[in-house]
C-alpha cells in the first residue's frame, strides 16, 4: 500500500498501526507516508518497559504514543494554517492602504535616502545591505560570500558609520 519499507527498523504491525490510526484521526491519504515517517522516529526512541506499563501491553503503549504524535502534528498544522490566514489578512490590509497611510512623510523620505545611500556603496557592501534587509545573519552572509563573519561585521560597522554620517542613523524624527 505504501512505499515506506522500514525493514528491520520497526515491526510491520507498528507501521500499519500508524497508518490506521492516522486514517482514523482524519489524515488524508496523500499525507500518510509523511506522517508515518515522522512517527517512526518517535517509535524508534520509545522503549517499552513492562514493569512501568501498569499492566498495559506494548500495543497499547505504542497506540498511545502514535495518537500523541498524530495530535501534535494536527496542532502544528492548525497553528501553521492560522498563521497563513493571519498573514494573508494582514497583507490584504496593507495592500489596500496607500503609501501615505502606511508611513509618515518623513519615513518615506528617509526610505528613499537609504536607497540612494545604498546605491552609492560599492557592490560588495550593497550585497551585504540586501542580505541584511532579507533577514540574513552576519554568519549566513559570511558563508554565502565565502568570507569570515568578522569581515562582514567590520563591513557592517563601516556601513553603519556611513549611514550615521549621512544622518540616516534612525534617530531623526519626522
């Protein structure tokens, strides 16, 4: 039925139990292989101890573990869906606002000044500014450019000094 073959990693009944519990909890057929792979990892970490099982069988303990993992996956998916909806609503709201509504005149002017200042920088420093604007860390930028993080940090300090010299340090009020 499924392409996942765990060989000697786990017994076949455990893999089949994951699928049957997932179907029972409402997972779609196209999600079953991925769900099964996620839960097999938890089963591999699980060690059944009859002395601590309070009379439960291994099958009962495995079923409880699978159900717990499936519920965690459902919660994570629900949180993700909620964030997507919130982000979409927020994007629509921003798109319907004019530029003047979103930013003060001073902020718009400062944004344009920053763009001009970045355009005047040498290409390597422009790359660093773009990467910082994209949310990359100093370490990520250093790896991408093939240099040490200290080099990027030194260049960022230089860029910051240049911006401060131009009065674009963010402390100005509009």
